[in-house]
C-alpha cells in the first residue's frame, strides 16, 4: 500500500507531547490499531502518529478513503473539525484552529462570484458568514478568549507562544505580555513562570495608571484617528463578507 505523508498536513495540527506519544504507542502495542487511517487518494490525512508507530513495530492497520474532499481546504476544514471535537485539545489550540477555520471560510467567501453575476445552477451555496461568537462557539471558549488568542498570534514571540502551549502562562496573561517589545517578551519567558506573571502584572498596572493621567489634545486626536482607521478597516471587511454571502 502506497501512503504519502504530506509534510504540510503533518505540521498543520500541533504534535503530541512525548508523554501522549508514549501512551499512544503503549496502547497500539497492547490493543493494535483499531481506528482506520483516513486517506485522500494516497495522501494521509488523519492518523499520522498511528501510522508512524504501526510502521515502526509492524502493527497492521486499516485505511479508509474520504471521497468528499475536493480541495486541500476541504482537508484542512475536516482536520480542524476532527480536532475541535477532541477533549484533549487545549483552549489555546481550540482558538487557533477555530481562527484557521474562519480564515479558510472568509477566503472562500471572497472568491465566490460577485453580487452582480447571476447564480450558477448547481453551484455550491456560499459559506455562512463567520462571526466572533460563532468562532468562539465552535472552539467552546469565550469571545474574549478568541480576541486574546488573536493578539497572541499577531504580537507574541515564538517563545511566548510556546509558553502558552505548554501551560506555563495563561492565555489572558500571554495576551498582556504580548504587548511588550520582543526583547522583554523573550526575557520574561526565560525567567520562567514567576517572571511572566510579574511582567503581565506590570503591564496591567501601567495601563491602569495611564487611564488616570490627563491626555494631551494631540494624543486624543491621534487616538481617535487610529480608532477611525481600525473601524474603517473592520467595516470594509464586513462589507466584503456580506457581499460574498449574498452573492
């Protein structure tokens, strides 16, 4: 049987921890591989860890084809939904996966036919509009947590992201530390859990103090301009998504 391991798909979902991998290996050695590996043609979609362990120890396994996949995006969405349904996935991982799903569906909406064109007979219905609440519901976390994960993805260093994944720092605290310069983030992570907590506390205290300081007219104008820019960009994105939805 020819099975191809696609490196991009292999890396699409966070790998098992060493302890989780060892537990899976013990289970397969004791009970064999009961769940079939999922293939798309000859490409392995689900069961990379089981495939590696079974190949190493000569454990027999079964495969099943998923004929519903029409594109790599379909594969990604299926993988995301599979992992969102698993209890062992952390809140941070859930948020990351849900945001990936949002990006895929938003891209599909943008690529759908323009509003001015008549619908094509037999064409697929457009993907439903993704809201922040829908993303949070899919991930089984709060909308606020989704916002914090977005901030971490945008501003956190790889070291800080790794600390969140390992549970060294909470999502809430990591989103706060992510507002610091790169060097300070790296130093806080290097200092361990207590240093990260202290860094988050200092950022919060600084923000709380700033709220009570009088703001100059120039500062007010700059802040309002920034707010207008952000709201305009968000409004444009929502209009584009709505146009795609109604196409």
